[in-house]
C-alpha cells in the first residue's frame, strides 16, 4: 500500500464549490484534483493499492481530511470536475473526527496533518518531497529502501508549497526527504515520477 498526502493550504473545508472555478472559489482545489488523478489512474484502469489523503486547510474550518481509496473507488473519472464533484459531496457531510464515507471510495473526517502523520509514523515509512532530498532512483537500487518505498507515505504541498508550521510537523514525524529531481515540479508531476520509478523497479507487481 502507498499513501499520498497532499496539503491544500487554501482548499475550502465546507459548502458547495464551483466545479467551473476550482482554482478560485475552492482555494486551488484543482491542484488536489490533479493529484488524485495522477495517483489513481492508469490507462484503462486504476491503481487499487493507493490512498490519497487531501488535507484541507482553508475557510471556513475546521480542517478536514478527504481520503480517496483506490481499492473501493467507484464513479471517478480522470478529470478535475469528476474528483472535484466527489470532494464537494464529501464536504456536504457533517464531518466528525470519525471517518465517514460520502460516496464509494471517498471518506471524510475532521483532522489535520499532525493527526494523520501520527497515525502513520509508528508503522509506515514517511517521505517528504523536497528538491534537496535523497534521489528516489538511488534509493530503489538498495533492496531495503526499495521495499520501504513500496509501502511509503508521501507528503506533498500544493501550489504554495509547504508552510513552516507543517514542515515542523513533518520533521516531528521523522519523515525522510526524497527527491525526484533538481527542479521544483508540480505536485501531480512528482506523483507520476514516484509511481513510474516504483513501477519500473517492480514491473510484475499486480495493481
């Protein structure tokens, strides 16, 4: 299992969102939607061994976590409006700190990055995408780190990056910095490169 955690610094946390204006009215929800597509979709199929956790930090609060689960996902198409629509349905639920399913494969609860990483850090390796991190291609050459990567939790920011307070949370979770290259790329591009590297390292795995 692999988990991608995407921090939406301005992503709205309640109410209806305009599917025609995901960048503006929804706090750059378009970035998160592209990350969902990059994480889950392959040609003529879907990756079933992946969770995508969207950490929504915008107005009106409180912060929420929307999870897309590849194993149980239904009614999702590879376009921003499709994932945006499912996020909207999740935001219309009266969320609590217990996860609730809004549509098949989509779950919502109140919570923040610290809570999410605290649930992972005891049992899963956590990786933070940074340009100055260890090259993922070099890590894959080592059988021990390659196995960890296949079961990793990957943290990425949105178009604004990751703010200092969240970087401290990530550091406290003992996350390792990894890199997919020297340039600052879009979050969705980073996800594609991570999955491509893991696919090439284990070409016979079942999705």
